[in-house]
């Protein structure tokens, strides 16, 4: 083992193999009971992450009389919503460049709607008293290779051409190192107002509390097993709940859907599916989603001297610009979260608890951490974890309806769901209302990405793409014929 490898192993010794954010018994809420028996409601939300929580909360805000039920297979926020880096980005398109490439005619509208969505999140956090360490610091995208400097400069110029110059600032090497000091940083692109840092689990738990206070009925440890059309008959004995509108038959039994659970079922006038990386209750959606495992480390709290050596006074979120990139940020108690780089797909889109820990990835990440911040030699890591991201071929969410417009869905956030899921909730509710809005008229909403091919072609294609991205990082960003073909087909991976 190399000296650097040995240092990484020492730094990881004793780290807890659990997500740092969820390892908080003081603030973690008690689990809610599972559903037992049958119930009825106006709106059923399936999934207790950000997407489902925002949908349930906004549904009650739009119509307080609407009876809303939310089902969560485990506990609220246990999956991606409690494991991410806590970057709450205004982008609805997985970054400006991806949005410009795919929706050039809508990019300025998408940027405006995205910023308004982030403003609405900040307002909701304050209004509901959600203590989630919300800091609107912005984010700096970093160049760590010479070719990336020109790419960032061009991105700044492109943003200025679309009226975003006041929000985006190019930083040369000296300027970026004034913000955060690392010998690896050659330049940066500072998005000053469009990203906030927050504690992701506390946001989920705060949204859960807000939903309960608004009257949402939440059932945890209640996985949804199946979705059927409810026109075949009335509910069985013991079904309860439902608003006056539902019980009177206005969009009720004749236009209902039924979701089955291990110990009961829910009959609903409408349903919103917010399961993201996990297999959709609509089987036809499954080819559009690939679950990708992402990994992160958390350091112990830094000392005042260690913090001073970084000069990270603006506390911005940071990410480098490689295809296999790192993302990192400071927490409220001055730890550093360090994640990314490896993005792993398992054959058959398999999701399993044993994939949450991957020692070889953690050693690699630790080595990269000390190469980036050599002044932090001797810092130890307190937590290691992983989790799945719902990736689609265009790296940004897609939407639609099923069952005659009674079911809406949103998925495909590709790692930027902390902010965009609130927008997705609004879209799902717009679609269920049947009314045309500025959101539903977007091409982003009206059109779907290309589906992924079936296995084994899916696995082979992803493996070839990962190999090609690694080569591109090693060859000054030059994309090979495979990546160029994927770009031309609209399935080009940029992360």
C-alpha cells in the first residue's frame, strides 16, 4: 500500500457506516404507524422523500379541504432525501449547460422558474419554522485541469448572453483560491445566488411535520405493492376516510385508483407517484430510470486552525468539473462532506442495502480529499455511506400521467432533486388538476427522455459509457466516438 493509501485507511478507521445526516437521534422524529386495513382519500401520494412531501404539503396549501394520504415504505427521508450532499440548486435542468443544450428556446424561462422555486423553498422553510441549516451561499464549479478553465470561461460568457451575468462570476486561479485555498483549483465559476446549502434530513423531517400539521395522513413502513384502476367495485368493509367530495361520488369510486399495501389498501380519486429511483408502480416507466449508487464521506469537525487554512469564509458549495466529479461543502458544525466520483450501476437495476457501503470507493475518495486539501493531513472521517440516484437519459426530471389523468408522476432528477422536487410537485398537481399552466406547457414537461435499452444491453452500454468518461477525463476532455454517438442520440452522459 502506498503512503497515501495508508493515510486514507487511517483516516477512515472507526468511521460509522451510516449517513451522517440520519445519525441524529435528537432530531429524528419517531416513526409513524403503518396502514392497517382500508382507507379512502382525495389524493394519495406514494413516497416519503422530498418529492412526495412537497406534493402532499402543496396539495393541502392549494386546497385545505382535500384529504391527502402519504405512504412511505420505510421512514420519511431515509433514502436519497436523507443521504444527499445538501446542495439545494435552483436549476431544473441539471445545470445551465444541459438545459441550454436540450431546451435552448426555453432556457431563460426555465432559469426564471428555477430561481423562483428556490425562493419558494427558502420562504417555506422560514414559514414552517424548519431548522435545516439553510444557507444561500451559492456554489463554485471548479477547474482542476487546464482544459476545464476554458470551459468555465465559455460557460460564463454563455450565461451572460442569456441575461445571467449578474448571477454567474468567472474566477481565475488567484480569485478562486481567495475563496477556497487548494493547489488543485485552477479557476472557478461562482453561481452566487442560485444554490443553498442545507441539512437534507432535517429538511425532510421538517416537511413531514409541516404535512402533519396541515392534516396530511402519513403511514410509514407501508410499501405500495400495486396500483389498479378502481372502477371494478366498491371498497371493502373497514375502508374509512375521504373528503365530502370523495364520498359524494364527485370523482370518487367511478374514477378512482387503488394502491395495495401489505396490510391494507387505499382508494383514491387521484394519486401522485414519487418513488424516483425505486421501481415505479407503473411498469411502463421503469425503462426510463436507472438507479446509480453515489457515495460520500464526512469528516470530524475541523478546528479553527484547520478552517483558517482553507480560507473558506463564503461557505459555498463546491464541485469540480470532471466527468467523474467530486462535490463538497461545509456543514453547520464545520465538517466537510466529500462525495461523488464513483457512480455505480448494478446489473438489472438492482437496489440492495449491501451496496450502501463500498470500502474501495471510500479509500479512493479519502485519497482524493487529501490530494485536494493537503493542509488537512491528519483529519479523520466520522461517517461513510452511499445511496441511489434516479438517473434518466437527459439528467433532468420528466413527468406524465396515467389511468385517465388520475395518476401523475415525476422522476429522473439525477442528483439535483433537493430543489427540483418542489417544482416537480407543482407540476404533478397541475397535471392532476387538468389545467394548463406555464409549467405544463414547457417542453421539459411535455416530452419524455429516451428510455434505456433492456438488459444486457443496458449494463454493457453504461459500462462502456463509464469507461469512455474516464478516458475523456484523462485526455483533456476529448470525447471518443462512443460518447459522441451518445450525444447525438440524446443520451450523452456528462456526469
